[in-house]
C-alpha cells in the first residue's frame, strides 16, 4: 500500500511539472477555485542590427519563448578580463542581454523590454579595457506576426546605431 501511495503522488508531480513540456495547456486556477484560466506561450524572434560609421549593418537573430504574464531572459557573450597585467584581473560579462515580460492587450501584446549590448575595445594587452555599453528599457505594443521596432539608439562615442526588432508568434 505504501509503495502505491508514494508512486501515485510522484506520478502526479511528473505530470504537473512536465505537462507544459508535453504540450498540455498551461493554466492557473483562480483563487477560491473555479475554472482554469488559459495562458498562452509566445515565440519572440529578435533581430539586433548594429550599423557602425563607415561599415555596413550586421544583424544577429535570437529567439526565446515566453509565457503570458511571465518574464524571459536571453544572454549571449563572453566573460573577459579587464586587464592583462595579472592572472587575477577582474572580469566583466560583455555581449547581449535581452529581458522581456509580456501581457496581452486584446489581439496585441504589450512588451516590457530591457536590452543591454556591451563590448570591449579589444586592447587588453595595452592596459585596462574600455567597456562600451548601450542599455534600452522600454514598453512596446506588438501585433502578432508583424515585425516591431522596440528600440533604436545611437551610441554617442562611436556613432554606432543599434536597432532591436521583435516579431511575436502565438505558440499555444
């Protein structure tokens, strides 16, 4: 009997925890009981374009899936030493950080977005590195299936232009 009562709660925990991975609907029961409230999952396809003075644009693509009313985060980059003068030099994360929380507004989505792009001057052998960073925090309305520019900024020191575009697709 004990083995059976242990197995069934364990099996229930597996179904509850793995249900969204297996394709079951994601839902939250409102306080006080009642019916489940359906939540949707959206794929966010990002295009990050960088145009430097005298050079063509370079564009990178990133994708993350985010559940409605939840937060997603994507990081890509490196952890670099700030100086080459010693083996115990402090280090800094550089690259791309995308954070997004989304909610529905009728047929559209409201994206609460934070983007950080950073990089070094690639001169570690000549003393301390310079870290260049652009941070954008914004809110945007995105129509499903339509590319939406959510941020565009020019960095003052290098005159490089950064543009972040997102296309949202409803998965479930």
